[in-house]
C-alpha cells in the first residue's frame, strides 16, 4: 500500500511515534485508531487494547475528491483520531483528507512497520534466582524472550534477528558480557537471532534434538541435550526436553526459578502441534506434548514460574507486567492441564488458529536452508504469531 506515491497534504499533519502510542495505551488512555490498510490485512493483524477503538476504512476510499458520506459517517468526529497504515505514507494522505474536512487527526509514523519495532524489557520481579531476569516483549507479534544477568555475564533465550543490536546494547549498558544466545526450538513465526549473535562472538546454543530437522549450521553451535547445564555468573540454565510443539522443542529452567517453555506452554494456552508434520502428524505430536507437559513441566514445584516464547491478545499479564505465571496457578486455571490424554488431544486439535503467515519460509530460514536478507526477514515475520493451539484463552475455563 505505502509503495504508492500519495499527494502531499495541503494541511500540516502531526505525527505520533509507535512508542508514544504504546505509552498512551499502556497508561489506559482512550485511543481511537483509523486503520487505512486493506480489510484482509486489518483482520489478520491490528493494534488492540482495552481502551482502543479501532475502525478500518481502506485508503482507496479517500482517493477521490468527493468522499462518500457513508465512509465519513463511520469515522468519529468528536475526538482525536490517529490514522495508520503499513508504512506511514497512506496514513498521512488520509489524515490530510480528513483534517481538511474538520477532523481532529494525526498519523502514526512508519505505520505497522514502526509498531513492529517496539521491543521492551520488563524485569521478572518474582524471579528469585541468582542475578536478574528480564522478559523481552514485542507487542506487535506477541514474541517473548528472556535475558538472565548474573555477575558479569548474561544469556538471551529466544532472541529475534531484528533486535540483534538491542541485546548487545543492553548487555553493554548493564556492564556484562553476552555469553550465550539460546533457542528453544526451530521457530515458525520469527527469524531467530542466534546465528547473527554468533557472528558477534556470542556462543550459540540450539537443541540437539532439533538438528535432525535439517539444520545446516549445527557445527557452528553448541548442541543442548536434556540435562545439560549452562552457567551464567552464579545462575544455572538447565536444559529440559519438552517435545510436542516440535520434535526438538526444548525448555530451559533458569536457576530453578523460571522455566522458559518456548512454544510448549503459555500463560493462556498450550502449543499447537501441527507446524512440523502438518495435519497428518498433529495427533501424534499432541500426544507427545501431553507427555512432556505432564512428566517434564507439571512435575516441577508449583511455585516455578512459566514463561513462554509468546503471548496472545487474550493473555493477562502478571502484576509486574510480565507474561509469567506459577505452574500451580496454571494447573488451577487451565483445565487442559488436568485432562486425560484423549480429552487433551481432542481439545487442542479442535480450535487451532490459521498457521503463522509465511511460516514455511521462516522455518526454512531458521534451518539455514534459505538465505533471507534483513529487510525481507523483518517483513516475513510481520503479523500475529499464532503458535498456540487455541484462538481463545484456555486459562480460567
């Protein structure tokens, strides 16, 4: 959409940054958005929030000098409206058309692409292990990562390639060396940053069980097997094999306090089992997931925190702002975790969302079988993650 050349508005249009918009949403302010992307793009991926009102009017409705009255009737004229699009070009044009008609409008700089560059680090306050633990949050896609810092060392779990510089800068700001970059599995929704961090002299770690999927760069990595431990200052990261979402799905227990579950278990749902072998292999993978959850995850102490690699719009953050929860709480709130195997398998196969956009290209890139430039990689992973088995929350059911 934004590749078109739009006329420069005859009126001055104020712009807002993605960080500024996010701050308003986080503060609970009422925000009204006019999304000028095509309806299909809007339905797949949009900015949501408890106090966010969002309407979709594609940009082409504003190309004619006379705008249909029905179009204008659907746009609030009694409050400030922020217009957004994919990259920021169409939104400025649309905002100009509306301002000329008396609307109180501004537009979002860089559009949804700018929104996708928001990446926040939030301290996990309930973590009681050695050092400090942070959860990285990417609100545009719900991607989560973890940075454990102890002594003069740090490790990042599930880093994103788009934010390679961020991890290095954060480590530098904290006065520590980034020792490890660790992946929980071969991701299907975003491009991993492990290999790019290896190029910066960080030790890359991937699950040994994932290599059989066709990883081409295994010789450059440390391969983590079940029970292996990685020391970060005084903190110990233990490898816990938890196949199901993928055959190589691996969790990491951070100093006995938080289990980084990758895409095995989330605070609001469990993993989908169909991204490696498709529909034909989904039932067998679901059974494997059930076994992993029952024997490897739920067997841990009830106060062990769970932190997944993603969260969805229906997830509820903890008091500290992180998407983490004690295992005991998840057992109480998520009936799926106390079901018999056949009931569990039937449930998670019954309500799976669409597969992540471009997931085949993303997987091929993460296996090293496909070369993908930085900009193409960024565009491939735009949109929701869709890695959970359910479209709605399973917690509290």
